[in-house]
């Protein structure tokens, strides 16, 4: 019996040894198509529960038998299978799965899968934003999302950026979208944020998506999610860029010889030979200052600007804690002299799992932004107005001193020079800001979660300006200094619960409900002074204090919000969203609701399994959102005054207890289609928005002591159509080519004004107007009729029904001449990869808008001493009658009145961005202990195709457009956009 037992034991051990001998340890490395190691890729032995995951460097080891099939899976990528044979090393390059791209969308207070989402949302991924050489997120976003019109108002490095999501909603209020960073609503723009730290951007466009932000959602919402750390060993990344910028375009002005001849002709045409030549000799002599020069003043306004960006970051973590941190420095010179920007930005995102169900985290950004600015476009002190100087004028006198042409001239004085302003003044602004959001997350069950957050947005801004006694207007006072300090602090606590429950196989419920509050305190203080001695420029060192000012404001609101989404049979989805807001700006609170629905038609039996149509969803929404106003527009306000050296109060604003939010009602319908296993994705959207209760100033009898008060009077309509097409054109192991095309058309119309009366510009030089039935800011003015062939007079259409013309611009009736709003916009981008080389480029298209070249009235006609455009040399003469350029006349105003002569098509196609990069082979990098190495070159605004003959078609002069929704599309000495080329290096280790 013993022998039998021993034999059986030996046989069992032999069989086990055979089994064990069949087990193999398979290892490998898993990367994405760019060569980046992937953390957390799941490797399973098919048909078993045996599996593992890749580490931080993309490495794995798994034990399995020969002949086993390994399945490699990762969210957003195609599953791959490999059979284990003699090979003990299996390396995998994961390929993106188009069907799962953008699978998860960030929405208000939560997340949603794209296939189940009922709202109109566009997602922009981090790789579409990385290393674009611009100063703000808005500029980097340009051309990448349908329905989003982004316009840099000028080429100033600190110039304003206009963002319009599905049109302009308000006349007197804010039209910018709401920006939310990691759950924290921020104000004042996004320049403080380094967009290389952004993981994704979600642009919320319809009521289903924005109503959860209630009174702040009417202009759309941009959700910004920053990068987070992942489990694994700490990895470092270093990024360096260096480049240069120059103007995208320059204009052709007369040289010295052309200017002399043209000026003399204009003087003679106005005053005859003797008097005209006398004036010409005298004025030309004053302007030349006894020197024979040919000065290119336009060249002096611009420079070849330098750009340097550097950042170093780290990320990693354990099973319990994860972190991401980055520190960056950015120095960009502007293309205008005296204009530059420096930015220091740091970020820390930290997450810690207290237990399996409780986690804590913080997202914090700290920044310092310093800008050196130049004067507004309407001031001679701004660099680009140097073009008004005569080319015969030298910059310096024979002793080397800068010449003040506003102080010379026996008949006509010249202009103050921006070169003098640049040498003798400072306009510096320094801003410090902290954005922080603390959160605690408690997962009570697998389907019930509570999250609490406390947000802080705290900053200060010091605006310092100094002009010494050599600057215009400060010769007698001994210089002028001004300092303004602004401090603000916003606390935003919120708590909300999420229920995400699947009830059997047919019903899915997602519910979010919560409350939020916000309190903001703003303090402003400063002073001005004159009388400075050389070497001292701080405001406090001025001998004569000329003013002191200060104010404090507290405002806030509280809210209740909720969203319910119900899905039936994975086909039919309905959503309900609502928010109640009560603000210090208005007496009454308002509820903002929205309802939405979606039908996943591709899940129906008659389409499921289709080889051509892989996805089809029809969705629609209807809801209301608001446009909140800062300050206290509904209250009676008073300001301190002094009377006979006693303090008092003076009423400055009438109360209107009925005043409330501007509200926008939106209907949206969308169709999403996927073809050929979702290699082709098409999205179509139609929307109609009605904004009512626009806040405008209603005039009243001045005998009341007031000229008007704020009232809800006025309506605006926006209707539009959007198309987004994403295609994977080629997808092989070595070569991949993807294309994105987005198209948007928006029709804007003012449908109601106070008593139906148009609101026209009070300055005849600018033609923007508000007229019922027309787009906001429509151009309304004289219609230019060309030149009288018999005498060279500029002619204007009378527009009185007779078809007649007049040479008197004051006799011409005004008419609608065009709109500053584009008929349609588009973005066309391509991403190509061949082995380790990648190329991407984006064309931005804007079509159908008009631009008023308001400054050109000073550059034509020989009306004054300004230098003139070369095109004016084709002026009318008795021998040259076939021209639309009038006869030049000194101080004659022939053809210089604001009219359609200076209105031009502003359509353009621009190569907004192009980038070429090379990623070194991971196997090579492993030998030198690097995880990634990339070199690249990037260009911004390299090509522009347009018929517009001004400096740049992407324009809206700052002194009119900043804070004003009506005066748009005006070019008044506005700097062109910068053309930028950078070379960069990214290193990971």
C-alpha cells in the first residue's frame, strides 16, 4: 500500500512540474502613438481572471501559459490581443479608439458620457492647447469650437480678447462667457492661468448645459479642468520655448518726396498758387526742422519682439495620494515699443484617499502678472499713431534731442510723438492672484456621493502711471504720477449630492442637487500727484498731491441647483435642470429651468449592427438662463461730496425695485452621427435664443435732478446653425491623419428698444448704432458715391429717394451700411503623424463682417499734416478723372467725412497655428534615462488671406470696444496681430 501511495505522490509532483514548466513570465512596455508610456493599461489572460496593469513607465509582467491570449485594454483606446508563443517580450502601441474619444464630458457639478449627454457641449483636449505661443486661454481656443467667435481686438500683448458663444446677448451688460476652473467660478479673465496645465476645456452652449449656472449662464460657460497626478513614481517634465514676433502686416505710407509733392498740391488746390505755396513752404519747413530726412515712423512704432517660456513640473503618487505641480515663467515682448508681459505661474493639485470612500483634495494656482502698457488707440502717445508724423520730420534735432512737434510750427503745430512718451513715461500694472478650491468627497455607497467645496479667488492689482515733465501737458506741473491699488476676495462655498443609480437593466437615474453661495469684497484706493524731481517717479514723491480716492463694495448671492437625468433602455434620455439665484444686485430671486431629451436611434433594432452608421443620436433642449450684473443697478446710490469744507452725500442713482436679470430663452436641436465604426463623426446643431429685459438707461425729465435710470427695456434675438465634422482619414501603424472642421452661422437682431427709437453714436466719426431689426452695432452712416469727374469733389448719395448725390456730407441722409458681426465663421484643423514626426495646423475663417477704417479719414485727402497712404497718389486731376479718390485739399475735408468710403469687407482666412514636432524613440531614450524627448517649432498667424487693406482684419479699437458691446469692428490706429515663431524642447524623466 505504501508503494502505491509513493507512486501516486511522485506522479502528482511530475504533473505539477509539467504544468509549472508551461507557465511563462511575459514582460513588455505599452505606449501611445506619440511614444508616451501609459499608466494603468489592463492586461488580462483571455478567458480567465488573471491580470495586471502597467506601472508609471508603461511596463508590465504577467505569468501565463504558452498559447494564452493576452488582452490589452485602456479607456479611449482600441483593445488589442496577442498570442503568447516563444516570445517573452510583447510591446504594444495603443491606438486611440475614435468611438471612445471624448467619452467623458465635464458638466456643471459633475460628469457625463458624451453618448448620453443631452446638451450642446464641445470638448477641447489638452494636446490642442499645448505650447501655443499666446498670452491667454481665449487666444489658444480660437477656431477650435463651433459657435465660438474669438477676436483679439489688437496686437497689443495685453489687449482685450472678445469671446462670443452663439452671438451677442446684451447691449449694456457683459457678453463674455462664465469661466469655471476646477469648479471655481472666476472673474476678470484667464490670463493668470497657464493653459499648458489644462487637461481639457468644455464649452457649454445650450440651456441644457448652462441653466445649472442660472443667472450667470446666458453667455455660455467654459469649464477648465487642470491636470491631476496619477499613481506611480514621480516623473518630471521640463518645457522650454524661445521665439520672436513681428507684425502680420504693415501699411504703405508716402515717403518724404511723395509727401512734399502731395502736401504742396493739397495747399495749392485749397488756396491757389501764391497763398498755397506760401503755406506749403512754411509748414514743410517747420516739419523738416532744417534737416533732409526720410523717416519711416511706422517702423519706429514696431519691433521684432522676443518670447521666452520655461516651465518645470512633476507628477506622481502612491495608491493613497497623488499630486501634480508645475512652475512656469513667461516673458513676451509686444510688437509695439514699450509693450511687454511677464508672468509667473505655479499650480499644485493634490488628492488623498482617506479611505475607500472618503477623499480630500486641493487645486491651487498662484500667479504674478506684470505688464507694461501703452496708451489707448485714440491717443497720440500710443506707438502706432506715429504714422501720423510727416516723413520729412527728423526724430531728433542736431543736438540729439527728441523733437516735440506739438511745440513747433509758426502756422500749424505738429503732433506729440509716442517716441517721446516711450522715453519719458511708465504704464505698469502688477497683478497677484490666488485661485484655490478645497474639497472633501464622501462616497456613502457605490451610487450615492456627497461633495463639499470651498473656493477662494483672491488678488490684488497695482496700476502705476508716471509721465515726467518732458511729456505732453506736464511741462508746467513738473510731471504727473498716479497709483491705483485694487484688492478683491471672493469666497465660494458649495455642497452637493450625486445619486448615480442603475435600476435593473432598463433604468438609469442621475441626480445632482446642491446649494452654493458667493461673497465678494472689492477695495479700491489710490492717489495722484504732480511736481517730481529727476530720479523720483513714485506717486508719493510728488510735491503736489492732486487727488485721493477710495471705495469698498460687498456683493454676493446664494443659490440652489439641481439636475435630474433619466435613461430608459439605454435609448431614451430626459433631463431636467434648475437653479434659483438671489443676488445683491436685485431685489428678487429668480428660478432658471431647462428641460432636455435625447434619443439614441442607433440603439434601435432597425439600426443596431449597421456597418455604415455606427452611432446616431437626436437631442433637443429648451430653457432659460440669465446674465448677472455686477454692482447695484437696482438701488438708490449716493456719493460723498464736500460743500464748504463739510462732508456730505449726493444722490447719484435712482432706485428701480422692479429691475431684474436679463434672461435668455434658448431652444436647441442637435443630431450626432457616427459612420464607419465612428471614424467619421458629424454633429449638427440649430439654436434660437431670445434675450429679453435688456438693462438700458431710460431717459427722464432732467428737472428731477437725474437724466435717466436703469430699466428692463429691450430684446435681442440670436439664431444659428453649427456643424462639426471629425474624421480619421488614415490610420495605419506608421501614419495617421485626422481632420476637424467646424462651421457656425449666427444671425443677430435687435428686436426691441426704448420706444422703438434707434440709438446712434454721438460722435459723427463713428458709425455704430442700435436699430430695431438690425444686428447690434450695425454701421449706420453716409453712403459714398465716388468722385465728381468734373471737379474732383467727393460725392455722397442723398438717399432721399431721388437717386441724387451731393458734395456736402451734411446733406446726405444716413442708411444701414453693413454689420461688424460676421455672417459665418469656421475652423479647419489637421493632425498628421508619420512614425515619430507629427504635424498639426489650424486655419481660422471669418466671413461677411464689415470694418470701419475710422483712422483712414486722417490718412487721405491731404486735409492736414498727417502722412498719407500711397494709394492717395491716384487722386483726381483734370487728366485723371477715372478714380474714386477725390482731389486733395489742405483743411478742405474733401472726402474725409465718415462714410461707406471707409467701410470695407473684413473677411479673412488665417493660418492661426502650425506646429511641427519630432518625438525621440523611447528605446533610445531609455538608454539615457529619459521617458520622453520632443523638439518642435510652432508658428502663430503666419499667413493671412484677406482683401482688407488696413493693418489687420482681426480688430476692434480698444478705446471704443473695451466694455462696450455696440462699438465693434472699428479700426482706429489699432495694432495688427503678431506673427510669432517659436522653437521648443520638452523633456520628461
